[in-house]
């Protein structure tokens, strides 16, 4: 069957709740090797004014182009604009991270406006790819308003942790579509305000980074080898005193009508206005040795312009920075002026953060703008790690699937994010001070997968995970289906189909195995005695690789048991 990519909203769309009107793209990710949903943003009303539920893309355009769909007089009008790599250029030749001019995805948006697309209705939106979509498998999709000024990075509303790397590369390389704009007729209706929920909840910490402490990984996961006092010192001296204090200074008063970082007026308990800052920090902060928020912002803006998924791009850069710092690669290969400063005993949180961020930006530019190290395999973490081999290859941290699929785990220390699953887990599955036997962990991961697929398939904001778990999804689905639920069983079967198609690979590197083994050791030191945990820690001390394989095999057993895959 000819490969297709689908963009659309779900069956719950069309009401007064914009959290149920999310636009989602689905296709086989060239990065991961199986179907992935990409939560694009709350663009449901503009999309629905086209009069369609979904757009199915198949085949390949004769030349790279941008498409615009507009409703009018009972039909759809299609506009096509040929593009070249210069359509992204802006100030890329001068280094977009330094000059602050429109580049990459934003440069492409400006190009569309200059070519006459400013005549589209004011509510128009556009899906954009960046130059990384042509040079790698990491290309992501960016949803932006077509008209008006682009928002600063720290004011943008779409959750970066909802991104799934690869679909931008799929759109650009398979279909040769670099941008997709859409708009209904002028004056298309927008959402009415939704009253805030009546229930109140305790206000969470101002950042989800606050309770993580030493569970927040740093320096390409090298912090798992540090003694506990050293990890606590990194948190107190660099994270708390710098990053968290800067995050808190950006804290905005939370109004119940604007409490969600996804731009939805519904007041979800799971999020507050200021938590949108956390996600670029997880990607481009401690893992790169960057503990200054302005430096993190600069890297996030540049990655956004390049059109790469933040976690995958940052995971690749973190590994390359360790290769440079350890002498496995030479900085001259990337046109860099020096080496990373990664010694926590002699690290200046401002000067060295700016230095490390500058090197990271140079790596991104070299890799994704066709510089001295452009092209395969250095833009592909799994291929590059296998090519380098030895200590360098074993220091890479990634999840693997099939013969070449990979994604970066979230840089939070725990077995949750290392579960072999069709979609990499992006949220904690348990309390940090709770140990779950591996089979039970697998069952929780499978339940998370079912809910994640349901949110994507039904076009629901990914910040509604807790709402979905607490029964909100069941109620909403039942209202739309005439009292018939069934969402969980349907998406359990869908999860099972994805799991059968994907060939899971156990943690492929020593650094990944050590991250898992030492997370259990940390749990042993942090919680009340637990016989099952003690057995696993002892087993992994005797043979880390064998212990990790056995542990993850039982996790997979839990996944398959929940999805009822045994014997099927």
C-alpha cells in the first residue's frame, strides 16, 4: 500500500472546549520506524472551517512546495507555491542564533507572506518544516499562525514534549511538502470562552523541575556516575540557584481563564502558566552543561528554526559534546573554537553556560545547515554511535527499535523513560519514591500508551492525561457516542497493533544500561526496604547487561499482558 500521512482533528471536535480540538498528524516516522502521532496544537476551529475532518497525503509532489487549503463557496481551493532551500534562508548564512533575524521555520513563514499568502484570512494557520527536515530524520512539524507577529519562544503555547520527531522529515522528503497552510472563509467562528472548572486543586510547584533534584540528569547522563553529594551540589548550586530562580522570575499570575500552556481556557490541574518554560530546559539545560535560562532560550529558538524535535536534537548534541570533551572527536571537525566545560567542580554557571551553549549552537549549525560535518551519519545518533564504536559509541543514550529506529528518552532519571514501548514514555509512571516490580511497570506503561493513543486519535490536548485517567475521557466519549464508551478497548487494540509491528531492541549502549541500573540503586537508597528492588540491584551489580535485559524482558511481559498480546 502507498504510504500516507494523515492530518486532522478527532470526533470530539467542534464543541466549546478547545482542548478537544487539537490538530494531530500521523504517519510512519522515518526516525522511529513505526506509526507516530504528533500533537500539533489547538487549531481545530480553523481546520474544521475547511469542512473536512482529515487530509490524507500520498504520493510525491513534482517539486518542493507549500500548499494552502481554503474553503469558499462550498468547495476547497488549493494554492501551490514552489519552494527552494533559499525559502528557509533568512539570515542562516550569518548564523541565526546570533543575529536574531527570521530564519528556518520563521523565515519560511515570512517567505510565504512575501509571496502573496498574506491575503489569506486572519485566522489562517500553517504547518512548517525546517532545513533539518531535508538533512536528517529528526525533522519535526511546527504549527504557527500564518499572519501576525511570531511569538517569542518562551511565550509559545504548544507543548514541546508532545513533539514526535520525524514527521517533518516525512513531509519534506516523502511528499516534498515543506509547508501546509489552511483557512476557512473570512470571519470563520472561533471558540467561545469556556468557564473555568469549579473544582480547585492545590497549586503545584512553580516548575516541575523543583521536585526532581538529583533525578534531573546532566552532562549526557554522566551524572549517574557522580556520588550523591556531587549530584545534590549540581542541583543546589547550578539548577536551583540559577535555572530555577530565573524560571521563577518569569512566573506569571495564573488566571483561571488562561491557566493552560496549550492556550486553552480550561483550567487543568496538571499545568500552570509558567510550566511551559520547563521543556526547553529539560532538552538544552543540564544535559548540555547549560544552567542559564537565556542560553537555553537561544538554543531552543535555534532548534525551533531548524525544525528539529527538541529531545532528539538535544540528545544528539549532548553525546557529541561528550565526544568532544573526552577527546573522541576534534572540535575542528565542526568548526568549533574549543571544548565543552563540563567539570562541575570548576564550572561558572553563567560564563561556562554561555560557552557550552555557543558550542551546542555551533554543532547544530554544522550538522543541520550543511556545514563542515553536515550529512549522515553524524545527524543520526544511532548510526553515529555504531560507527564510532568503543567508549564513544557506548556513551550514547537512546532507545532503539528495528534496524535503525531511535529516539531520545526524557532526561529524567528513572526506569519509566527506558521502557521499550511503541511510543517512548514522556511522563513519570509512578511516584519517584515508589518501586514497581517490572511487570507492573510494564502494565502502567501500556496503560499510558493506550491513553496517549486515545488523546492523539481523538484530537485531545496532551495536557489532559490526568483528566483522561480520572474519567474525563470516558465521559466525553460517551456523550459523543450516544452513551457508548468503548474508547479504551478500541485503543488497546490499536496499541496492540503498533506493538506487534515494532521490533524492540534492549538498551543498546552501556550508558543506557548504567542509567537503568543506577536508577534502581538510587531508589534503594531513597525508599523503605523492598525485597524485589533489593534482588534487582544485586542482580545488576553482578552483571549489568544481563540484569537490564532480564528486567526489561519482564517489563515487556507486563506490556503484553495488559494489551493481551500473549499467544496472539
